[in-house]
C-alpha cells in the first residue's frame, strides 16, 4: 500500500490496516458461517442417502433433506448478510442512509423469518428422523425452549446494544422529514 | 492480477480525493469536536467511510458534495462517540459565519466576544440535524447542495435554515418569540 501522507497527525499506514479490517470484519464472520453451511450440505446429503440405504425408510431420506434444506437457507442468509455488510454506503444522502440504518437495526426483519423457517425445518428433520424416535414430545419441548431462549437472548442484546441506535435513527428521520 | 489493478486504482482515486478535500474534511471535524484527539478520530473515521463508499461514487454529484455527505453522515455515526458528544464548534475566523447573523445590527454585535460566546452556546443547543445544516451553511454550500447532502428538497432546506436563523435571532435578541 502506498498512501500519500497528507496529514502528519494521521498515520495513514495504520489507517490502511483499519480500512481493510473494517471492510472485511463483519463480512468475514458471515462468510465463515456460510462456508460451514455449504460444507454441511453435501455431508448431510450423503448421511441422508446412507441412512436411507440402511433403513429403506423414505421418511429418513425426507428428514435428511429437511436438514439439508435448513442448512441451505442458513447459507443463503449468511451470504446475504455478507453482501449487506460489504455494501454499507456512507455516501448516500443523509436521509437515505438513516432509513437504511433504521431498517438494519429493526428487532424483527423479514430476513429473520427465513432463519425461523430454517429452524423449524431442522426441528421437523429431528421429529421425522428414526434416529430421534424416542421421547419425541420431550425433545420438542427442548427444541421449543431452545428456540424461545434464543429469541429472548437476541432481544436482550438488541435492547441494550441496538435499540438506542434504532431510536436515534427513527428520531433523526422524523426530524429531517418534519417541516 | 485484476484485483491488484483494481486496488491500485482505488488507492489512486482515494489519494486524489484526500489531496483535494483533506482541509474540507478537517474543517467539518473541527465543527464537531473541540478536542484535537477527537478531531483526529473523526477525521480517520471519515476517511474509513470514504474508502468503504468509494466504489459507490458514480459521479452524479460533485466530489466535494459527496465528501460532505460522507463527513456529515459520519458525524451522525451511530456507533462512534461523536454522536453522543456532538457539539458544533465555530471559530471567530470561520468563513460565512455572518450568513447566520444576516441582520445588520446583529452582524455588528457578533464581533463582541460576549455575543460570540452566546452564539456558540445557542448553536450547541441546536438539534443534531440543525447542527449539520448550519455546518454545511458555514462551509458556503448553496441550499441546493445542502439538500443534496441531507437528502431533502431545496425549499425544505430553506424553511429549516430560516427557522434556525429565526430561533437564533430570537434567543440572541433577548427571547422575543418569533412568529412564522
């Protein structure tokens, strides 16, 4: 990197590192998770086929495909987040930027519904799979408890970390749009 | 190879923007921070955001307007400390300061230190958006350019600036309520 030093107070070599870090930080987390899901997809596909060959039960094949479908949805969601983090644009007019930020900080976004759908696909996979036949009701209670706990933890994090940002953006949008 | 060429071009473009707009960005940073360390932090943050947004520059607006957008949006940044501590700092040598106090009698008075301090205090009572509008006006941007930066129409900018001026005048002249 060969940035010119236009301001002696700023170490632009350090800045380059910061720029690259900022560019990649969030996107890399999503990219990592996306890769994990794309690796799991063929593995679980093979497991589903192998289980079907062993048991000759179509329901096992279907359960395996539900797992695969769930991973596929998660992989697509992570890819979408990766793209979103890579494309935060501070050069938009302030009002547009605020509206986009407001959407990003919403507690429930349409995208989250896809994650819920993926979660329930996985749950259905557990329910149908012969490997988890015992104590189905108990397992459903555990799964539901995990789901509710995840939502509650997510909301607590949102409340303390993102709600002030959400409220600020809402207030500023109202102020700009107000006559 | 293609990526390397792309990065070099991006660096070149970034350097060019920096060389042409460095002082402009520093002025905006000074409006919002009295502390030099905070000014430097904000300056760096603006540069980070310029770098991140560089691929989105399509040349639809002047590069200076684009830079102002990034600078103002950074000042409204939700994650940094700037938003919480944001103050509008004006200096006696700030260009276009008289554009706020366009009343002749007030223009004379603003030379007095006491009134300048009062003006400074009143400016800091303004809302975040009003501070952004005033900082752009102090930079000498036209109403249309301010509208392009903030994302509102030119008449809307005029109404808002008029209202801010009226508020400031009312407060600086002893609290007489201004009627629209």
